[in-house]
């Protein structure tokens, strides 16, 4: 589960538990008011005290639960389910002490079922449904008669009791089926809303990064031009010094690379795709991207395995995708310069690219944050955390996914699944 979805889930679970306690308070108040009416209007006190003791226990459970949830970070479905089981058990005791199935309050068995159908999964819903039906069936034949109800019982009333039971069974089945589907739909809606909020936040960060990149490209253009001129002059001035001339040549090539990167940042999205969007076979595109990366990171021990349908599909070689792949390659090389493996397989409409390293691995917290916020685990000035964030954004924009898993023996396997529909020519 994603971080902000976890926050939404935690908030919702606490809110649902509080609502259950409020509903429980209403039920307890209804029983108390009814008992007071029986005592003061019908002047009947027989059997009242066991009922009051049970209601006191129910209220104490509610108070303890309210106190406990304030100190609990997560309320899982199993805890919610246990609370509903306790409600059914206490209702069964109350009804057993007050006429069983002859008591009109048997309809309160529907309350735990409605709550379960709204917030729990299907297996919990049907468990509550079977539990309430079993409790109601038990109360048909096992109960302590309640005197005010006994005065009105007769043959026709027994038929009425059977009818009440059958109506409850039908109602329970309907609630378990249809209300559960409605609750599932609501949970899906909340999930989609959480994903939309996360996407909007990520888009805001990308817009901010785009503005900063454009400003940086404008500000750095002049200094880089000056460095390029001076480096070229020094290269010709010290042409007879082989070692220095070679180093100056590397400096010039790196400056040219920086200028090319800044030119890309300055381009608009449409201009970028038009300039870089040449049609290429997929295997050729992947090979060129790897070769481009190897020029940046020479000396990396690399194992390459490319396979797929032939002839390979042709795609529009988008510069943003190329940079995203290079960022992922760089991340693997930073973790482990040796034993980098790049494996690619494809069919007509999908690409599966896996990059493996032998670095220290990745913990669950870092894995949950990667691609969803800008941060870095590298020491000092080795990185700002932008690479993987931008790579995730590009891959997701194209409809793909990135998954990081720890490898046996150490290291990380980065699996990229990319549909090719948006890139095919």
C-alpha cells in the first residue's frame, strides 16, 4: 500500500470504529429507556437487574474500546470483526434474558451486519451474517420469558414469531449481498481518490522541477560557454602535452554533454519529442541507450541479454524515456559498479526490462518512498534523489510500472514493465 493511501486507510479505520461506538451507545440508550418505561409504567422489576448488569458491561466495553483506539495506530479488520462478535454476543444475552425471539429488539441483530457490510471484507460479512442467524435461531427455542410479553402470547403470536425469524434471515442475506457490494464500491472509490491525490501531488512536484530546470538551463548556459572556450584554447595551447591534452579533451566532451542536457531542458515538450522522436527498432533503441550510458559511466562491468519477437516493434525514441532508463542504470551503478546485469524481453506490445546490481539492497521503508517523493540515501553530495523520482514519473506517464526487490545473495532487481502502445509508430 502506498504511503498516502496508508494514511487514508488509518484515518478511515479510526473513524469507522468511532462510528461503531456511537451506534453502540444509541443501542444501549434504547435498551435503558425501554427498561425504565417497563419499570415506571408497568411497575415490573422482575428480571430487570440481570439486564442492567449486561448493559453496564456493554457500556464498559465501549468506554475501554474508545480509550484503546486513541492509543492504537492501526485498527485492522480482524479487530473490527472481534468488536462486532462481542456486540452479537451481548445482544444474544440481553435477548435471552428478555423473551428471546419474542422480543422486538431482535431486529438489532441487523445492526452489526449492516456495519460489517459497510467496512469489512466478504468473508467477515458472511461470518457475521451466519453468527446473527445462528443466534436468532437459538433464541427461538432458548430464552427466559419476559412477563410483559408473556401476557400477549398465543397460537397466532407463535406464527408471528416464526415469520419474524424468516424475515430476519432474508434481510440478513440481502444485506450481506447487496450492502457488501455497495461498501466494496465505496472502498474502491476511496482507493481511486487516494491515487488521484498522489498523482496530483507528483505532478505539482514535476511542474516545480520543470520551472527550476528551465531557470537553471538559462543561468548555466553562459558559464558553460565560457568553460568550453577556455578548455578548447588550453587544448590547442598544450597540444604537445599528451596526458594533459587527453584530459582537456575529456573536459571538452563533458562540457558539450552538459550543454546538450541544458538544451534539452530548455526545449518545450512538443519540440523535445519532435527533435528526439525518430523511429527505431526496439532492440536498436535499447542497445543505443546502453551505449550512451556506457560513455557516461565507462569501466562498469556489464552483462547484457536482449531477446524478443523478431522483427522487433518500431517505436518513437522519446528522449524522456531514454533519460529515465539512464537514471535507473546510474542508480544500479552507484550501488554496485561491478556485476550489473541488464535483461530485456519484449513482445509486440510490451517491454520487460530488468536491471540487477549487487549493492547493499533496499529496505521496505525506502522502497515505499522511492518514486513518490524526492529524497536520497546517498552520502554527501553524491545525489539529490531526483533520478529515480523522474524515472518513476516518466514510466508511469507511459502507463508502465517499476518494482524494486531484493536479490538472493545481495543487491536489487529493478523490474520495468512498459506497454508500448503510446510509443509504437
